[in-house]
C-alpha cells in the first residue's frame, strides 16, 4: 500500500510544479511540521534533493498493488496464514463434497430421516460452501491490494 501511495504522491508533486508544497499536499497535523520545514528549506535554498533524476516509468495498477511479491512471500506470518487458509478451504470443499455425496446414500437407507439429520445434511454443505467462498475472498487479499486505505473507506 505504501508503494502505491508514494507512487501517486510523487506524480502529484511533479504536476504541482513550482506551487508551494503546503498547497500541493494536505498536511493537517503537527507531525507534518517537519516535512513542511524540510520542504520550505528546499524551496528557500532551491535545493534539489534528487538532482537530475526523473520519475520512474508509469506502472500498471496491478503491479503497484501486488501484495504477494512485495510482502506475503517475505513475511513468515503471512505465508503461514495463507497456507492455513488454503488448507482450510480444501478441507471445507472436501467436507461439502462428502456430505453432498452422502445424501443420496443416506436418504434411501433411512427412509424418512429425522429432522435434525436433514438439517445437518442441508446446513453443513451450505456452511462449508460459505466458508470456502469467504476464505477465498480473504486469500485474494494476500495477493492483491485494493488501493483504498481502510481509513478512506466509506462508512
């Protein structure tokens, strides 16, 4: 996420040209004071912190939001979490397949099954299917970011 933010930020600053830094960026907190002072110093002394360097080439959004290669593959906690999610997804799929396969066998053998068994045979595949789907959405977050920081999500 930081890579995406900085990539957009440097392009925004390049478009601002000679406009004062405080007008180019929204810096509402006291913590931003040092950034403003540094930028003021650069402006006052016409210093170029990165002389004769141009912006990096334009990158595709997918490359900027790639989370797997920039983080997940290097982070032991995230790698383990991803493996566990994939394992649980496979288990949920297997349980659902076994229960769905057992229904045609169980019903003729039992004649008219008790209500509790009917609820289990109906609810278990639906629950494991929902678990499989929900974990699939979570798994995708280990591979690709969405580009909108959580603090900027609509309520």
